[in-house]
């Protein structure tokens, strides 16, 4: 029987595209799926140069692979992953490698690593970002876990990943479930940036009264400079998409209820769990939840009519300020997500290399941006940087833009336009860069009603006061 170097379980769009990418780069690969139609389509749509095969029997699929077997799972997170592992492990041999390339929760990956290790198998969690197109032409790939297994996969991963300056957008992300964790935080940052872009769109549309053609031109200009990124690029294109049903612009016909797959929520939960402040990511998750209350929002809008929006006197200046505000709020969102990775790396002993994280996010992934080049420079200078805002070169950029973020957040607030993302980015920055916060009062309150104690500014130790009640 002919043997294949790799195996792919799950031949949906992502799995099939990643399989074709692997085959394009000269590796032989077999695909497994319970759906016979997907197996048929796999071979029909592949090219004659590809060494691929679709197989519908798990036993036959595993038998068709070279040893040690290297099997990639591209199935939905949760129970489907466990179901595949249960069906595949009876046919594996010691030393075989199973790679979960879906958006699995990192603690699930830890459990699976331990379970498969006890049976003599390697298990890895691997984040893949770039959507359907990225999977086919070159995604950003975030593998973590077993170093020995990673080195066996490394030549293939480097071949199929996106390239920036001829450097592959993949690297070892750390121990255990680090690969899944880095991908989870990537998605949390993605939530935040998408929220910020939507707020900038709302400000330009309702504040400056720009139509879709004008919005296209604004985003086109933004994408040609320091804001060049995948999300700005696709937003530009969205404004030109016509609706075949009405003949108008499609974006105007899309209902304002956002979906979510869960990785943003996990990011927020994790930040709360280990004590990291990521308010812009949190509010992006909250905003998607709030968008689902469409019926209630309609009733509330009738009860509390919109206030009249004051059009800016200088539209060109307003557009520039909104752009600078979006740029800075995006930078702050990255700062929050990267700070979470720093703390998680310590908390879970992941040993995540931040320099490599931002390096491989420069291409292939959804949050790719030229801004990441500046982060890469910062982490190259100081790999132990706890927050990107502490880098002196980043501080120069922030100081240039902060006035625009203040003005834009204020305009949104004064005109009744929701700017939750922009405002929390600003609030985070102001709190993070303030030496003395008013939390001394909170500590006094906690000690007053619950004897929770406090520390002092003028001497070491822990203190408690018997607070006096004022007579009225």
C-alpha cells in the first residue's frame, strides 16, 4: 500500500484547503471524513500534481500513513475532537503525533496531551489563522506543546505558512497548550479591532455623513499608510460590494446582530481568572452580546430618541482624527492582549516567546498589520517587556495620537454615538499611565465594611482601622 506523509481528519472547507496547501508544497497527504461526498470532492478538485487520497475508513486511513504518523485534526472544538480521538487512538502506534488545528479551549488541550501521553502518543494544539483563503495559500500557524513532535512537523509548517520578507509565519509558541492559548488571545484582539473599526465607521457615517463611496476612499487611504492591515483592507472592499437583491450597497442591508464563536469570551474569562486588565477586548465581547438584543434596542430607541448630532466644522480634520484614534485604540488593544500572554506564560509555564508571536502575526492571520513590525522591534530589544506601552519608541507614537483619541471619544459621547471600544481604550491608557489611582478610597471602603485591611504609602505592613461613624 502506498504510504502518505501526513493525514487530515475533517475535510470541510478549512481542512480541505489546508490539505491542498500541504500537497502543493510537495508533501503527500491522505484525508479522512465520514461524508463520502467530501472525500469525492477532495480528489476531484485536487490537481494531478498533488499526491492526495480521500479515505472513509478510520482504520484504512491510519494504515495509509507513514510512521511515526502525523495526523492533523480540523474539526469543531469540544466534543467532536474527543470523539475523533476516541475513534483514532486504537489504530495508533507509539510515537505517533496528533495535532489539533481547531480553536480548542486550552485546558481541553492540556487534558488531551496528558491522556495521549499516557498511551505513548504525542498531542499538540496548533492555532491556525487566515480563514479559508489563508488555509489554502498560507496562514499564520501557532503550534505549541511537544518540542520533539514540533521539530518533526517544522519543515512542513514552514513550507505551508505565510511568508513576510521570506520568513515563515510560524514558530514554536511554547509548552503545553500554548499554541491554543496564543490563538485564543489572537481572536480576542481580533474582536477588539473589529469593534473599533465598526465604531470608526459609525462616527464617519453618522458624524461626518459620509456615504459608502466616500467611506471606501477613506479606508483605501488609511490602508495605504501606517494603518495597513488585513481588517482595514477588507473593510475598504466591503463598502464597494453591491447587493444583487436590491442593487444598493450590501453593507446597508446586513442586520446589526453580530455572531460569536466563543474565543473572545474565553479571552475575557481568562484575563479575569489570572488578573489581567483587557477592557477593550472585554467590551468588544459585550458589544456583540448587546447587539443581539435587537428588539429591546428598537424599543429603547423609541423611548429615548436620538439627540441631534453636531456635524464637525472641518470634515477632513475629523476624518484624520478618527483615523488616528482608531490607530491608537488598535495599538492599545494589542497591548492588552500581549500583556495577557505575558502573564499567562508565567501562570501556566508556557514560556511563550512574545517576539516570535508578533513576528508570525505579521502575515497570514486576521490581525496582521504593519504595526506588528514595530512590536517585533520592541520585543527584539527587550524580550521580557511586560507591556508594549512601556517601549520608548511605541510611546512616541502614542503621544502623537492621544489627542485624537480624546477628541474622538469625546465627540462620540457628546453626540450619543456609542464608542465603547474607543472609550475603554482611552480609559485603560489613562489608568495604566497614572501613578496614583483613586483606589485608595476603594481600599478604605473595603476595610470599613469588611475589615479587608490595606497597605500604606508611608510605611511597610498591612493595616486595619476601626472606622468612626459620623453623627448627623
